[in-house]
């Protein structure tokens, strides 16, 4: 599994990530990326801390503590970071 770390709230960047997703890949929405609309067919994660700081709470997201996020990152084959 590739874990895509999305830091961008731009729909164009989100679309690029979606085009690169493999069948078992997942997206972690970070910081302002929580403002994006999530696709129901994609597995999304986000940090609980970002939810508290931004006040944003999208649907179809599995919320992670910081320790959960670290564990998820360690279990991924690779991670890719996406910025503007």
C-alpha cells in the first residue's frame, strides 16, 4: 500500500492524487486538505489534531490519533507527500 499524504486543499492536486491511487492505497488529509470533498470509493484518513485545529470535519474519513498516524505510516510500503 502507498500512503498519500495530502497537504493541499486545491481540487486539482486532489485530482492528481486520485489518478495515481492503486487498489490498496489510502489518502491522509492533513491540515487544510480537510476542506476537500472525499470520494466514497477511496479510503481516507485524517489526524484528529488537524480536525481540532481547523474545525473542518469531512465525511468518509477515519480519524487518527498521532500514534495511529505513525503506525499507519510505518505499515505502508511507501509514502508520497503532495503539496501545492
